[in-house]
C-alpha cells in the first residue's frame, strides 16, 4: 500500500434517530435549542468517517486501527457531506486525518486515525463483568457515573439480518461488510457504547461531541450471530 490521500467520499446525510429517546434528534426539540432541525447522530457521522479509512486500509484497520473523532458542528437531514483526508493510505504505522464538511461549507467533524504496526493486546475479559440493565434508570449525575462503576450490559445480536439493516441505515456497503463471515461495521460498536449509557442512566436531550476508539480484534458475523476474531 502506498502513501497518498484517502479516497474522497460524498454522501447525503440522514438523521437516523428521529424516533430516538434522545430528543435532540427531533426537529421541534432541536429547533428550541437554536438548531435548524434534528441533529444527525454522531454515530452516523462516525460511520461516514470510517468509510474512506476502511476503503484504504481494509480489514487491517478493522482489526487493529484506532480513531479519535470530534463532532464540531451538526449535520442535518439532507446535507451533502464531503468526507476527505489530506493524508493517509500509507503502510503500517501510518496516521490519517479525515474531515467531514457540509456541501454548503464548514467543517462538521475531524478525526485522526492510525494503523498500528501490531495489534494491541486485549484486556482480560474477567475485568469486564456483565450486569443486568437497571429496571429504573437513575439520573445521569456524577455519582451514578463514577469511574469503576459496573454498568448494565445491553445485548444486541448482529446477525445477517441485523447487519443488512445497519448497513442500509448508514448507507455503507463496502464488500468487507457483506456475506457470511463479513466484518461488523465499526460504527456499530459506538452505537452500542451509546446504548450502554442511555440504558443505564436517564438523560435529557444530549449531544455526542467526540469519541476515542481502539480496535482490539475484528468482529465478524456468521449465520448464527456475532463472532469475535481472536
């Protein structure tokens, strides 16, 4: 793989959370806060960010890549989004920058991604104890989000049907995501992190402003459901 610019990617933004409990994605509530309409979710914008990275780095990035993304301005339903990076598709150890701009101008998101030379060792699963989701969610205050607190674990299958629905939702149909043994779309992980938060504590309208992601192995789906590659 030779160094060069990441492939440019253009897509029409979609508000994929109009029915979400997070009312910042509802037109009326978002307008009451001064926005033009319901915000396109950060998870969806991140899906757009990953497209040129996966197009350039393929399964290597899905298995050991990293990303640090900031959502600086919102995208809205129907916005023409341009996803591009001035640096990138180099060999192992490379760093790429990816920006998302609305077609009308103005940066909406910036991400820095890396393709490490080797996969980082995954933490031992014994340190991540599964727990049931709360029957009644407490408010999202500091005492309920203390470091080390074990949160309830949402369970969501990612089988062939779920994968097809997710890929349609984020309009991403790269070959790596299709067919038996295909890779799980990386934005799905971020979606599950959001669900963990929103299903453990009670939130008002809230905005996703950034995330740091590190892949510790590629997850794939088979006809029976999700499979993690060791």
